[in-house]
């Protein structure tokens, strides 16, 4: 099973220490080597980003920084785990290195779950996932 872990934290406007980078690099390399970490990326400060929203057919763009936010997305990871409990353990280990914040874990519906060219099969499999 694949899971998306979304890391939320208070925005930092300074780069991490060299020690923190070394600890995170070790954790990432270990996860990549053992096949439990598929992908991961960190986010730069919100001052470099934008929010794009559509409501009632109108699109609005708000440039960062997002000062009204108490927490922002600091990064994400795609995890390969045998269960939700195993994914939670992986995230717990990540937070030990990352520090304060939280991760939202969401199971990913992948194309390998069904034949991607058969919309009725995709719909049926999604109904099964939502029912469980």
C-alpha cells in the first residue's frame, strides 16, 4: 500500500542546521534503500509561493507569504507500507528527526489498483475503498 504523508509545521524562515540536514539525509537514504520511501520533498518558504483558488467560477491568486496560517505544508513523502500502522510508525520516526509539527497520512489510490483505461473498474474500486 502507498501512503501520502503531508508534513505541517510552523513556517521557518531560516534554513535548517547542517546537523539537521545530515540527520534527515540519513533517514531519507535509509528509507530509499529499504524501499519504504518512494519520494519526498521539502517546501521552501511560503513567500516564494502562491495560493490559487476557484469559487463560483472565478479564479483568484494570492501571493505568499501566508501570514494568516498557523501551520503550513513543510513537505511531503510517499511511503510504501504493509499497513496504516506501519505508515504511522514511519511517520513517527520522521517526526523524531523533523521536530515539532504533524503529518497527515492518506492512503493513495494507485493506477495499479485497477486497469487505468476502464472507468467503470476505477469507479467500482473507488466505491470499495470509500466503503472500507
